[in-house]
DNA sequence: AATCGCATCAACCGCATCAAT
DNA sequence: CATTGATGCGGTTGATGCGAT
């Protein structure tokens, strides 16, 4: 409160990042892991504020980021998740491990908004309106609940894919669970160390080519996203999510899992038994990268139908 | 060739939240 | 319990590219 903005300092550089700055940042994070952003500018000599460094890393340099065109499946997921969760881009991004919240937000604002508007102007004018009113009518607590369930699953899944499962929920505080995209705990530095090869290749690539920022960083991202490390963890995650569904009793015993979430979401307690079927459908669809025919089935169910039991 | 308008997206800003003290 | 600092999130902006005129 009343804290001056960190970027107001004199001598802080703003604007687009240069390849040189990227290299410095990547090298530093490669060595120390992400986190403690406050110290990054000091230790690297970058004339950037900590926020800017974090943003650059999470939105652009972080391994495993997929850039470029969104697939149909991703697009549909975003549309559905936006209807379900609202503009909670970070939450939506947690369902699309290779996309950043910024990316999704931009994609929504530049493409999907218009697309939906166009389709709205078509025959089923009020369909989207209904969807919107439904999404608005749906309580904020429910949105958070669903997001938090997924976040917790992601975190658990992430932890299971690491070597030390004992570090899953340090001190059982859910809010401190690292975001799947923004790992911060020290034991996760191994994850970044394992992507050393990719980063090294990036550095090589940068050195070889002319300093054309955009193409260089894109090639890096492609290289990294196509690398085994990032992709593998994503696949593992997706598969484990299915296992986790049963682990968290999402299918047959959701009410029980909800009660767990109620404990997690302090004070936000409200019976949620009616949500079992539609949310299960949605979740199954969202996690089901492997069976597109099922996705089609779900896509045929209007949002109204799929959320009919919510209210 | 010049310029205008629009689209895109990386980056910034301000606020909220959380943890440490 | 209050304060402070670090981090995360969502809205917005501004630079850039590209097509139309």
C-alpha cells in the first residue's frame, strides 16, 4: 500500500528486450533458477526492473512455451474456459501448459472476441448471450473452486513427475503451490538445469545468426518447445491428470473432493452436488487431448446444457 | 512511393495477494 | 495485528508490420 512502483527508478530500461539481454537473463536463470526476481537486475547488471525480468522469462524465455498459431482444440478450450472461468487468464493458461496467460489473453482479445461476435451476429444471436449470462450468474466461488481444483491437480501432477514426491504441498498451504508454469521452489531448479542443452543451443543459435530479435527468440522457443524435456513433462502431466481424476474422486465421488476444496478455500463453502455431471464432462473434455472424437461430442453440448445443473 | 488505418503482440502499469517481520 | 516487500494477475498501451488507398 502506497508502495512506489518498482519501475519508477531512474536508469531503468523499458521497451523491447534485446537478444543480449535475453541471453543474460537466460544464463542467470539457468544457473540460479527462476525466483527471487528482486535480485536478478542487481546480479545480472540488467538495467531492467525485477518485474520486467520475470515477465520476460514467463512470457517468452521460459522453456516449453509454444508460440505461433493456436490449434482448433486450443481455441475451443479457450472459448469454453473463458465462458466457465471468465477473464482469469492465468487459470485458463493452467489448462494449456504450453501457452502463457499473456498469449491467451492476446489471442482472446484479438481473435476470439471478434470471432465470437461474428458468430453471435449469425443465426443464434442469443446463444452467446445466454452463455455469458450463465457465466456471470455462476458464482465467483464456483469458478475459483474449479480453478483451484485444477491448480491443485496440476501442482500434484507436477510434483509427482519430479523425483521427490515428498515436496508436494509444503506445509499444506495451497496458495503457495507453485504455478505449473512458474516454478519457484529450489528443488525445481533441476527442471531448469535439465533444459540446459536447449538454452545452450539457443546461445549458439544467437551467436551464429544476425541479431534479429524476433526470429531468433522464436527459433529458440520452437527449439525448446520441440525439445523432449518440455514436451515430455506436458504429456506426463496430461496422462497423470486422468489418473488424478480418479485419485481426487472426480467422477464418482465429487462431493467428497469438493469438501476437500472447501477446506482449502477458507470460508467459501457451499454445497455443490449438482455440478457433478456437467463439470465432469467439461473436465474430461479439457483433459482429453488423446480422444478428439469425445471432444467433438462435448462441443456439441451447448454451454447452457453443460452448465444447466449448476444453478 | 507515401500515408493512413487496422491488427497484432510484447511489454508496462496498477492493484491484489501473500509472506515475512 | 500492522507494516512492508515480493510476486502474480489482468487490463491497457505502444511499437511494429502489413494491407488498402
